[in-house]
């Protein structure tokens, strides 16, 4: 195969016409001294190879996977998106952290002075020992982060050291899908999902709040695979979403706008239609499910607590879930609901999937289970071209990461409740706050280590409130932040440590958690030395371990490079298709295809539900979950929260019906744009130019407020104010607006009022969690907008 470099050289030599860019590249090629493989390891759910070309110790060019001809369908190229290809801009960003620093002003002011590595390491070690000895290991918390997805020099290096120091307070769940993680296993015994390739066997593909064209854009991930599956068979595609997303624009035959947080009401109305028209698959429900109707309810369940009774109005609320009832809640016309029900019931195979936006609500645990009720009621599970209602699936790959050892601390808190644990940890319990492992926490959080994440302030709810929590040095005594950019979270560090980026160290990555049918190991080869005093996390932790007298236990006599080789060889024992390490390292990646054999969710269960029981107490799909009812029967819930053993719709705070609606009449939610992955890449000028931030609002709402496209506007509620330009468009339903999540929080005082001029949506979100998972309900936002 003729390489791209050889082609460009040859074309130039024989005088073939080239674009100015291609000519410039061809002329620059002789100046390139070497190239190294690296990987984009930021958490979009995928990992992509990138190639770094260097000259005189500088990265001067970035390419992605071109190791196979463009037309190769499988094994195919794993092409990084524009974000992954911006590696060079990240390396040489003005925001790079260069030296260890210590805070010299008030916490949160962002005032630091440069210190030596020796001083930084000693300060961390001394405070770590002091807090452990005074309060115990339960007072030390590892902060949720997702910006370090490599195998050795990542958060696992820190967790390894923390366990050697006696452990730390753990979390469960994630900011991405805590509600889904906690709720769906009660119904389906886990999170079974069909591979994207099964879409090609469907005749109808329905996406609830799922926008893979934006959230999964890589050539190695599910976005590309979904495109190929849809193109192959051309099923009808229906997107149900408050906004006309990129997926709706490029793939959908029909867009159905829906008010945020009301998907469960729509599903209930669909179920009402199917039940009354005898379109449910009664044989499937009788054989494979528990709790659809009275005859399959557990003995402990109250009378009329089955799902069918709830839908028909025979349950406790006595409300039939008619299309007319749902239309008032969802904003979807009655006829659209009726037509959708008929189309779903009559078009099979039916592939239903959901994004993670609908579950990121205060009622999200019910929402995600409700969406899975669609294929359950119609018997569209376990068959070719079907899915169980989850996000499109992945191929499990048993990559071995740096071992972290055992954490002796038993207590685990919901991931979204760490700010509560700073303020009132000793009050948090199993029955009030979803604490696991212990009945009650023994200590408040006193020390946090935050590495490779901007959750500390930027991605957590209610930035202004969180700012006050973090500034309180009496409650939170010591905060270590390790990162490669001066993010908003870095401003709160007591000690701030500069990490390396991929091309500045040696590591490895595994294809991520949203990759569909491909599994891949990616080499991270050192291309250049750090420009300043940055060190990789593995080495930072080694230095701290040495100060703590734990270096031998931490390293086990291995260097970082040794651990990379060890992790690969241990992975190869589980995946013998992988080549030997030296071959992998030379090639830069190792792709493994067709590893997953059960491409259809719950296929074995459908064929034989006795021999292949799912992991619920009954071994069946539990529409009514007795286990869930028993778990929460002694819980104390805040007013308005509901935990039901069946999926129900209920309206929550910061939704229509909340008294605040009169003051703040617009529903706001966040979305994932093309210019960032969470908050990573936000500070890169080119991506900001191509993907500028704005609040997207409907034309009717804008006209009512005298707002025109491009006007600067204030988006505000009782929690804060954000300044952004308005994007006025009919591509979002009236009464709803949306802001891309991840913009860096930047509060400034304007006319005596604190305004976030950075445009961070979490200035507007609440820190109140959802009911079961205690997860981030960051799509529950009521706001008003006015022209600035």
C-alpha cells in the first residue's frame, strides 16, 4: 500500500495538481525527524490513535489512524475527531501548568507561587499523614474524574498510592449515567445492549434523547458504526428529543420534540394504546417478565401495583395514562402519540435506544426504566434487529490496568454527594443519602485528591454554591489538584501539580466504553520531553510514595515503562489474539475484531429463560422490582421524591408545575457539542472559533422577549446568571432552551451582580440529587432569559 507520505512525495515529484495545503504538507515532510504513536484518552467514551510528528523536540504535526486503506470496512481505520486531532494545541497551550505551585491567597482566588517538587511532595505527604492520623482514612476522598483514561499513568496511580496509605472514601455511580447504572439492573439484571450492527437488521430505529452524531463522533466508535448500520438497511429512524440534534438532522425520518424529563409520560401513553388495542406481546410478558399484570406480581406487592393497572388508571393514582393526559405533559400532539404507538406496534424488528440525557433528571431512574418498557411490552428483545432499550452496546475487553490494591475503607457515597460529605458527612447514612458499605459515615471529608478532572467546580451542580463549599478551609482542610491545564478547578488547590500530556510520557490505552464492535489497544509513545517541570502521574505518585516510605511497595521494582509492558502482557493472557508487545509497540495499535459473539441483547435469555436466567432475583425481567421495594422501604426521602418498584412518571422540582415556573418559565438542559468533551478542549481557540457557545432558544420565545439571533443575553435563576449570545432557531421546541455543557466557569461582577461570563451551564443547575441513585439531576433547570 502506498502511504500518504509517499503519495504526497510522488505527486509533487511528477507535477500532479495538489491543493495549497497538500503542497505545503509535501514540502514540509522532509523536515520531519520522527513520528510516534499516541492516543486521545479524554473521556468521550472512545479512545482514538493519533500520530505525532516531531522536529527539534517539538510536535509539529498531528495525524490520526491511516494504517489501512480508506475503503477498508473491517478491520477499519480508527479515525480521531477534530478534538483528538487538536493534541498539538493542547501541548503548547498558554494554559499549560508548568511548575508545582502552592496557594498564597484565599482558596479559590487562583493566587499561587512556584515551589520545588521537593516542597510540593513534602507538603502533600505531611498533610496526608496528619489528616489520616487525626480523622482516619474515611476523611480522605478521591474526586471523581474522567480526563485520565490511560492504563498506567492515570487516576489508578493515585488510587494505588491511596490504598497503600490505608484507603480512602469511595464513590459509586458516575456523572454520566448514575441513575441508569443504579436503576436498570433492578429491571434487566444489568445493562444489556445490542451492538450497533443490529440496527442494520431492524425496520424501525427509535432514539430517546440519543445523539450519537455528536456524542460518539470518532471513526472508531459507535457514531460511525451506527451510520454504517443505518446506511446498510435504511430502517425508518425516529428521534425523540427536545432539540433537532445533529442525529435528527442527518439520520431521522421524523423528529418528535418532547419536554425535558417527560419521556416516561410518553411511554405510559404508548403503553395505554398498546394495551387497549391488544398490541402488547402477552406471551412474552407472561413467560419472561414479572409484574406486568396482577397474575405475575410478587406475593409481597400490594394489590393493583402492577404496571398494567398503573397504565389503565387502576393503580393508586387512578389516572388513565391516555394520549390526552400525556400530551399536556410532554407537549407532543395527541395524534403524534397515537401514530407513534401504531408505528412501533406494527413495524418490526424494532430497535430502541436511549441516550444518557433523559436519565440525568430528578426522575431519571424511572425514565430509563420506562424507555426500556417499550421493547418489553412489544416483545422486541432478544431477537435480531432489537435492543433492550439501553444505549447501543459495546464489546467487553478485559484490558489489565495498573493494579490499585485493596481499599480497606468500606464506606461508599453517591458520586454526586461529595459536597454534602464535606459539610455533613457524619449525618449521611444508608437511609437518608444512599450510603453503601456502612450504615452511616463516621467522618466528614477533610482532604481531597483531584487528578485529571474538572468536576471540582466546573462540572458539579450550582457553581456559586460549590465555590463557597470549597473556599471553606475549616471544613475542607487540604486539597491537591493535579492537571495539565489551569482549569477552573485548579483555582481551589492548596498544592497544584503539573501533569504531562500523552506525547510527553510512555503509556497505553484501551479502546473505551463506547466503542461498539471494535476492541483496541493503543500505544502512547513518548514523542517529546516536557517543556517545563511537568511529570506523569505515575512518577508524581512515586515521589510522594518515597516521602511516605512506600516507594518499594508502590513500584514493586518496576518503572512506568515496565508497568506498561506488564499490563499489556497480562491483557494478552486474556486476549491471545493480541500480538507480542514489541510488535504492538512498533505498529502503535492492536485491533481486535468480532470478539463479542452475543451481538443481540438478551438473545440467550429469549431462547431459554430457564437455562439463561438474567441477574435479577427471579431470573426474569422485573417490571415490578421487589428487591427495589425492599431496599428503600426504610429510606427517608425529601419532599417530592418518589421511588417506585415500577417505572412511573412524576413531575419534579425545576419542571413545569413547580411554583418557580411563574418566575422562570423556560426549561433548560445541557447538551454535548462538537467543540469539547465535557470541559476538556474548551480553552483551544480553534475549536472555540468553529464551535462557539450560545444558548439555543426557540423563535417564539425569542420574539416574546425582544431577542434576535446573536444578541447577548442573560440566562438566570435563583442560583446564578450566565452571559451568552442567543442562537434563535426553530430547531428546539418552544418553552425550552439549551446550553452546551463544559464551558469553563468564569464569574465576574457586572453592574454589581456576579455573572458567569464563561457560559458554564452548571452556574444554573442544582446540587440536589435524584431519589434513588442520588445522582446529578443537572437537566432539571428552570430559567428566564433577557437581553443583556
